[in-house]
């Protein structure tokens, strides 16, 4: 492939390594930066770096990808701290409960087929007004409906 040429856009069928590389290179097209893509990228990072380091990496990576897409990281759009923290924790809990010998791709498929694959899953933990608040976008806000657990 000639230098500078962009790889074909990643999809849900893209191997995790390739999707994570596209995320880090900020080449995932906006239309393909879906809930499923977020989960797959998050799981890849959690598996390799653990939850704490992943959170730091995703904070920066998501904001940079948003910028590449022309999406402002503002009080009303773009990066959302509470949602990112919540999913990193839930993904880490899910992966920790899986058998170590199960391939990561298979674990991620099961994760997406379960409750975490539902975009509304966090509304079981947060009221919508709180989760969508400027404060929750800016900083971690604990859930107001139920403890953050039990999605595995």
C-alpha cells in the first residue's frame, strides 16, 4: 500500500488489533465510531493495559478522535467523563469474570451481545438528567439509581 494511503475504514468485523490501531491513529470514520466500536476499543485497551491506564489513554484518545471528526469537546458534546469511566469499569469487570483461555475476540463478542451492548444500559444506573448533565460530561459523577455493577 502506498505511503499515506488510508486503510479501509474499520467495522464491527475488523479484528480488534486493527480497530485499536485505527483508533490510536484517529482514522476511524465518524460514522463508524459507534457504541460497538467504543466497546471494542475499550476492551482491547483494558485487556492490555488494565482499567486505570486505559482510562487515561481513552480520555486523550477519544478527545483527539472527536477533534479529527470535527466534533467539539464541549459542555454539551464530544467527550463524556462519566460515561467513559463507567464503561471502562464495566468492561474491566466483564473481562475479569471471563475464562483466561477464551480468546479476547470471543469475550468481546459475548460482551456486546449482553447488557453492555445496549446503548441505554447506563440508564439503569443513572437518571438521564444526571447522566446527560454538563457536570457528568466534565467529571465523574457517581450513579444516582443503582451501584455500578452487574452487567456481566
